[in-house]
């Protein structure tokens, strides 16, 4: 029996009627805020500002494209989670275009397709690629964690690097040790407010200085030109700004834990179920679009600071003082006393990225372990215990990577390239979601398909460019 829409239920509550209207949907936001905490991080503070400093406003269009064009793919992943009631890797591993055979009606049974090609032990080969990507992602997160350590060293230089690493690892572990959703959403929301407020204040303050932004700068930024020598950085920035392959993969886990699929209920051949599914998909869409607006504004803010203030500074040099160089964004605009403001912003941005990724990827690892039969995913106690353990190990491995390399910019750019490569797998799964795993009675509109294919073609083009660039470098080109 349906419950009226209102305050989100707790526990394992059953289906409820979705809220009507935009204001009602805003009350059920959450998954997108967690992603924003991860998105507005290394890509914005490090890669985006560096892109602005090196390329100027001519590359603003790359940032806008990176923030907006991938959202349609995120929506398709969210739709799959709601329609199937399963997290990402389990949907990737599905052999049917709907629920398991014992749960579907005759109409869905007629739509069955042959099982996909699988790797060893009955797990789809793309699941193994996801595991490989998650291992590679630990390298990039080492750069983000290292940046946070540099900020900490500014605040308390008496504490050695290893001391700050231990402190940050313990802080992350304390926030995610329960394996539950609510603490993650609350922490992510607070972090969003902190770094958005500081960066917006600085951007507005630019208008009172010699670095003031003019209409001609914005026109140049929308000229869709790519200055020579900027291809590698632009490709990396596209891959890491906005929602990346990793965050797209994480989104269904947060949608499930928020309750969108639970409030829709198990699939039924009824008008009531289809109405609930469409309603909660609309709520999920609002969540994704609003979060896109938030991280696009923040990303553009960081880019503007890089293209104005940092553009006039000496070349950025990777290493132990990299974050202090970036602090010139604030000191150049507001004076030397504003460095502390920048450091608060920088720490929140970098810490939120590692925190959100540790919380998110620990869930994907638990999903992977469940598919391999190493844990029982359906047992909430075992699942949360696994999430807590992996979530605590995640920053430890990243800390070791940073200690070995100690070049935050290099690690973050590598992470962007890893994301670009994994986007190809994500795009392929998106096509599979849409055309093989979507029940006939829940297929989206043609307008949705047009937007989705624009997103897929942009991702495909980016992958081809990145592959060509890699091959050229291997041949000494």
C-alpha cells in the first residue's frame, strides 16, 4: 500500500508516492550533494586552475563541456538503479533486461536477451575492468590527499608529513566507519557550503581589482578554440572536471541508499508501479541537475581564478609547495592576509574529495566482493562491515602513493587520464542500459535519447583523442 509523499522514511520502508513538483523533489535531494563533494575537489582546485593559468580564458568551453555533457550518462545509471533495484556492478552483471526471471511478468520475459560475455567465475568482464579502474584511482587520490597534507603543513608546520597523513586517514575513517548513508550526506553537504562560499567570495572580489573579469574574456572562452600545446591538459581536464567516470559509477549506490529504488518498490506489471518509477526517476533527475549546476558554478569559479590571477603568476611547479603557489589566487585578490581563507577552502575541497571517494568506492568494492561470493551483499551487517574496512584502507593506500611520488599535480592529471579511459566502459554500459536492460514500458522519450547520444558521442570523441595522443607518445610523436 502506498504511503503519501512527505518526510523520507527511515529503515527499510516500502513504496511511497513520489513528491509532486520541483519543490517537493528538492526535499529528497542527497546523492548529488555527495557527488558534488567529490567532484569539486582535485579537478577544480588543481587541474582546473592549472588549465586556466596555462591556457587562459580560451579553454573555458572545455570546462563547461566537461561539467555538462556527461550528466545524461549519469541519469541513465540512476535510471538503471531505480528500475532494477541493484547497484552498478550488479546491473553490469545482469543477463536480463529487467529483474531476475522469477520476478518478472510474461511481458518482460518476452524481452529476454542472451547472457552477455563473461570473464572467469561467472562475472562479466566489465566488472573486472571496474576493479582495475578502482585500483588506478587510488593513485590519483594520492595526489589529492597530498594536497590536503600541504595545506595542513601550512596550518601546523611542526607536524611532519607522515603525521598529517595519519591524522587525515583517521579523520576519514571516523566519518565513514559506520558504513551508513546519512553521515556521508551530512558531511558532504557541510563541505559543499564551505568551499562554495569561499570561492564565490573570491570571484566576486576580483571585480574590485586589476584582475576584473570582462565580457571580452567570456567571449574568448566560448570561441571553441584549442591553443597549441594544451591538448593533453584539456583532455585530462575534461575527464576529471564535472562528473567523471568514477562518480558516474558511484551514483547508483547513493541513489539506492537514499531510497529511490526502495520507495519505487519491486517491479510489478501495474500502472501504480510505473507511476512510482517515473516519479522517483524525476526526483533523481532533479537531484542530478541541481548538483550539476552547483559543481559547474564552482568549477567555473576556480577556472576564472586561474585564468585571471594565476595567469599573471610565474609557472606553477609541481612538488611540495604546489598548494602554496595556488594560494596566490586568494592573496593576489584579497591580500596576503587571505591566504588562511584560501587554505580553509583548499583543505575542505581536497579532504571532501578523498572522503567522498573513500565512502563511495568502498561500496563498489563491497559490490565486487559480493559478486565474487566473498561476502553476502544482501546481509546489511556484512555489507556495512566491508564498507567500513575498505573505506579505512582506501586513504591508507593513497597516503603511501603520495609518500612515494610527492607530486600532486602529476597524480591528479594521471587520475584524469584514468577517468577518460574508463569513460569508454561507462559509455558502453550506458548503451546497454538503455537498449538492452530497460523494460519496454519504461523507455524514455526521443528527446532524452538525443541528449544521451550527444553525451555518448562527446565521450567517444574524447576517448579517441586520448588514445591517439597516447599512441603518438609511445612512438615518440
